[in-house]
C-alpha cells in the first residue's frame, strides 16, 4: 500500500482530515506547490514575448509542460496539446470550433453517464444547429456501458461520439478503445472526456493503438493547480478548425483588414495562459509518474473495494458501482437519509465527501435516484480513511435513529 | 440521547413525518436548489387576505423537509401581511442576522438554528420560506 499523506501538506495542516473528495479536486503535493512557489519567487515572467532571461526560462518550462503532457498521453505531437482553463473549456472549445462544421441533421452520440460538461455543450449545439443528440444508455443493473449500446446508434449521419472514459459518479469505464477503433473505420470523430480517468490510470494512446480526435482532462484532479485544462486534438483536425477565442498570442499577423492566425498550439491559446498552473501540471505529472500510475490505480482500487465491502454490510446502505471496479469512486445511499444530510454528518467527523447530483443529472434521473453520497479515494488515502468512512456512515444511522 | 446540534428530535420528527403535504386549491409556486436537488411545492389557499390553508410538499434533505413542515404549521391563519413579515424574520434568523434567542418561544424554529453555523446548508432551510414568499406574490 502507498503511504503518501506526508507528501501532501494539507494533511499536516489539518490533523485528522479524512479527505474523500478527490473526485471533485485532488490535494496538491509539496513537490508541486514548492516548485511553483519557487518559480514565482525566482523566475516568473510572461511567456513568448520577452527576450530576457526570466521570460525565456518561463517559456522553456511552459513548453516542457506541453511536451510532458503529450508524453503522458502517449501522443506524438506536443503542438497538438492545447492548454485551456479546465475540461469544461476544452469541450466547449471543440463544441464551438469543430461544432461550426456540423450541419442540420448531423448526429452526435453521448452516453447517459456524461458529466454535464460533456452533455450541455452538445445539447446546446444540437439545438442551435438542428443536430440530433443520441444517448447511449448504461445497463441499469450492472451499471456498465455495453459497446453495443453505442454502436447501435451509429448511422451514416453520425459525426461525433463524445464519450466519458470514466463516469464521475459510478466509476464505470466506457469501452472507449473499441469505440475509437470503430469510429475511425467509419470516419466518425471521437472526443474522450478523461477528467476522471487520467488521474487514476496509466494511459498511452499509441500503445493502445488508437488515436482519438480529441481528448480532454483537467489538471486539478491530478494534483496540479486549478486553472489548467488540456485539450489534445489530432493535428490535422485542429488545423482545420476555426479558433475559439481570439486576441493576443494566437495571431501570426494583424492588419486593419485581416488577421492571420498563429500555427498550433498558439492558435487556440489566446491571451496570457495560466502559466503557474501549466507548470504545476508538469510537476504533477512528474510526481504521479514517479509513484507509478499503475500503483496508484491498484492502491485506490484496494481501498474502494474494502470500503464497498464494509459499507454494504451496513443495513440500508446501497452502493452504486459496477461489479468489477477499477478506481476509487464509491457512490452510495442510505435508506431514510438524504445524501446531503449524510455529507453534513460525515463533515462533523472531519470526513469529507460530496453529495448531490455530481453534475450528472441525466444519469441520476435515469437511475431513479435524487442524489448520491460519493466518497472518492486517491493515492494519499489509506485504510484508516476507509475505517473512518465506515464509522461515520454508521453514525449517520444513529443520528437519524435508524 | 441524540445530542447532534442539527439533527435534533424535532427536526427528525418533521423529516420523517412531514406535515401538511396535501392536495388543496390555491396559488402555488415551486422551489428548487440546483446544487443538491431539493424541491419544494407550496400551495396557499387565501381567503379574505388570510392564509386559510397551506400545503407544503418537499423532496429533499432533512433540513429542507423539516423547515417546510414547520413553516406549514406556523404560518397558517396568518394574514398575508403577517406572513410576509414572519417570513422575513425567519429568513434573517436562519442567515444568522438575528440573535439566537429570537425564536426562544418557537422551539421548532430554534431547533433549525443549527444551520446558522453551516453556511452551505442555510439554503436548504431557506428554500421553503423563499418558495412561500414567491407564492404569496401571486396575491398582489
């Protein structure tokens, strides 16, 4: 088992903190915090423009983050990595810029387990451009997303499949590898939402033999700072797309009559980017790779399995996870107690979980639920945290006299 | 004995057995907290400027449900004006803008005061009151 709490200053500053909300955002290790703090003290300047040392050094670090991110995903061209604000912005970028090329009657497929970030932009686009948005459903019993439920929706009008790699509520992994292969054969574009997948699993698209058109994720869920998101796009696809935001940094030349846009990646990075956050992503990836994403996955899985086993033993507790879990997401309900009350009672015990719809209202509704309590385990959690969760869940029932 | 400052006996009682969720005719309004999914529907039967009857149906957490149930018992038979003033007072109280002792005489409301220390839960307790406030606007 990993023993990493010492790497994360938040735990030293908050003794007894049982943090089980990494699915929302992960804590930051000293390795990342200290490097970025040091960078701001010693090196900081804006990127690209300056000829002086600080600007140059900042630019080098910024570009290194791009190279590291490409390597982390197992894709060839660093210039295909676009830094955005977060996953949501990455998807909106694609919805606006790639979305422009879609025509009335074209079809987009998403799954029922999408986060609102990978649902609302497509729904809006569909409304605006009279497209058809089709929903691939999960199996209500097994909570898995059968490949067939996606492929049966494909027609010759399908232009895009926008698919979450991992559900933020259920932990269900989608059959994204097969989807990419089938889509490529049929000339359908694929966007993979990796917000919940990337922080917890080793990925290498080249080794998997797939090359999705778009891949998006956020830095803050994988121990980088908030404020940086990633959009990977196939070079030729990004090159054909119109810019999303326009202005400074994304231009080649500007005259009163006309603007020539900069080549990738600058074309999609208008304005001063979140420099510190991008550099934090470089350090966060280094940190996670230093530990090993395969080890992290194994660690989380062990904790989540134990947690599921233990809280299922408590009468009235229902866990919503597929049989074979592969990450640290544990959504549950307790009969007779609303998840918001569960989270409040757990908070009194310094056990931090999330309650609500988790930005996945279509999924919650489809499962005939109002809301879930969700505990998420990450690399710094340990068996003591599982114990604390179990104890706190039992206390909920005592408080509610159940 | 349950000593939890929020989930006291009276709150749990109103949560488990919410009062006055019924079918009546009158002006109505729905309320919704997007982040947690709490839902409230208020129906008010107004006669001669008075709240003759009130239905409050809640789908949500204990705090929201209990708050709505307590409200339904408290404001019935008030005049519209009295009800509006009372709602205003309760809202201020729940937000912590009035002293803790403000509702010493109404122990159910005092029991709700635990939310004053829980900023994220205040909106749960407020939802029924805001929904009633919006309902009464139809009378004008």
